[in-house]
C-alpha cells in the first residue's frame, strides 16, 4: 500500500469530510484522487447525505463502486457536499451550508452533486463520483464547466447508494476531461448481484473522435420557453461544430416532454416517501453503547429530523400514494413515463444521439431560486433521460456572461460509448 496526504484548500466548501491520510494500491487508477458524494457508503468514513438525520453514521460496508475504485488503486480522499438526500439543484439544501461555484463564488455550483463538481472544477481532486436522479450529475457538471455522465440505468451498481428514487437514479463519473471520465467509468460499470437491477454490461472503451456519419437529433422542445436564448445559441453552435466534425444534425420533436417534469417529480417523491421511512432516528446514526445514550441519540435525531425540502417531498409522495389519489397521480405519472420512453425509442430509430442544452440557464446566484417550484422547473431538460433510463452526459461547450454552458448528449440504452465518443470529438475538435 502507498500513502498520500490530502489537505485541500477547500475555500468553496466542496467537502463534508476529508481523509487526511489515504492509502491506495496498484491498478488502473493507482494514486488517482477521487471524491465521493456523501450519499454513497464508505466503510469507516462518515456518510451523512448532508442531513442531520445521518450525522455521525459510519457505514460498516463500502458501496459496490467504492470497492471497485479501491481495487483499481484509486485514492478515496473525501466525501462531498450535496443537497440533503439529493433533493435540490443548487447544493443549498445541505445542513452543512452551501458549496460555492469555483468559477464565481456568488453563484451556486448546481446540484445535487454540487460538492463533487466543485471539487473537480477547483482542481482539488482528479475526478469524482456523483448520483443522478433527475439531473444531479449533469446540472453541476454544466454549472461548473466539467463533464459528468449519468450511465444507462443498470450499468453501475447502486448497492450502497443511499436511495432517493431508485427507479430513476444512477451513480456516475465526473471529470475535467473525457479520457479521465472514461477511465473512471470503466472501473465502475459492470454486473453486481447485490443490485437487483444490475445489468451485465461492462464498459471497456477507448474514446474515439470518429463521429463521421453520426446522426444527431435536436429536439425543438428542449429550446423552448424558459431556456435562455444565449444558452440555446451556444448549444446550437456546438451542434454546428459536431457537424463540421462529420456528424449530421436535424431538428426533431419529443412531444411527451410536456409531461416529463411532473411525472419525474411525482415518481421521485413517491419513491422517496418509501425509501426515507427507514430514517426513523433508531436505525442509523452515531453508534450507541448504552441504553441511556441510545435514548439520547434517538431523541436528538427525532428533534433534528429532516430539512424543509426533504419533509416537503416526503409529504408530497405520501399524499400522491394515498388511496384515492394513487390513480390520479402515481399511475398517471407512470403512463407519462412510458410516453417519454416511447418517444425516445422512436427518435433513436432515426438518430444515434440527441443533443440539447443541459440546463435552461447558467449557474444562478445564491438566493435567486427561493421558490421551490422554480427550482424544480430548472430540471426540465435533464429529467427525460432519467425517466427513460438512457445514458446522458453534460460537457462544457461555451460561455454566457463568463459562466459555462453545458451541452447534453443522450444516447440509446447501453450506448454510453457513443455519447462519450461524441463528447470526445467535440472536446478535441473544439480546441
Ligand atoms: N434536482 C432534482 C431534484 O431536486 C434532481 C435531484 C437528483 O438528481 N438527485 O430532485
């Protein structure tokens, strides 16, 4: 075992916990520093989901991806800040306080994997791991100007990921360049019997810049109302660049887009209301040795409880699943989800890749998004890929007002390789 010390200058508050002395072994990621979002279990390292409810919880086991990273020689240097339980788009919903955008400290880094993106963008680590339920890898990647991938559903094990909405979410890699992202992903992907939705599709791909003949669909609905026209223009320019590199782009349509956001929020809050029921102040938290300390810990946790946004979501989800409302909300949302899947299925007959902006705007300033509904709306462009389970990534493609703009590339199920190649072609071709 080799050792490294990790004392980052974390002026953006990317980390909740750092590991000052890290041991690492040999392997394809030997000595590469990796930051892990704080909703992914790490044996012996506190894992809080940025919630008071889990403060002091030290998992007795590693998430599957963490085991894989360690076996590949990666140096796990710390746990990153996030919106509590992944619920948010700015990392402001953390009990530890927000993370700052390294490119402008008055702006949010995006969320919910904001700490992971900020750590990468600030150069504190080589790469990071996030989770994406409705855009939580791609949004902060877009706001901080890095690359983030939400893999095809099932390709990366969720064993050890503290669930928010398990039918939508995936763990994925975040990095400053495509090659590092691809290297990290090749270690993470693959079958794990401990995750019932795991699929045996390992990733062992060397990115290629050859996109000759690639057919790109550009859906009108992703450039509609609410999308900053300057952001739309940068993304259109990026698509032109891809065309100059050999691709062929065409406008197309995804009509079910109008249901996607509501469907995603109904499904995710319903799943959250069930997943979070285990946090009752008894099962998880600091270790307790005596009955007296057990009693104290229990009442402390009860008092501390969940933050406002988490409570809002649990109530929403419980309501939507209640007898009498179930058909009106949950069932309808599942029907809408199927429409989104069908639309993508149809589009992928004509196109290999779908391109769009990742976010409707650049990173917003702190406090700008105080209305939760406005915040939900900003996920409109990322949630369709979660509903459909298709791979989607965000890479930086330009700037508006000095802040990065994210280009979102979506692919067919299990064709993560193709969107990675497209990103690589753009990255190499645009310099
Ligand atoms: N921003 C979305 C939400 O608040 C998505 C979060 C996520 O992907 N974890 O639910």
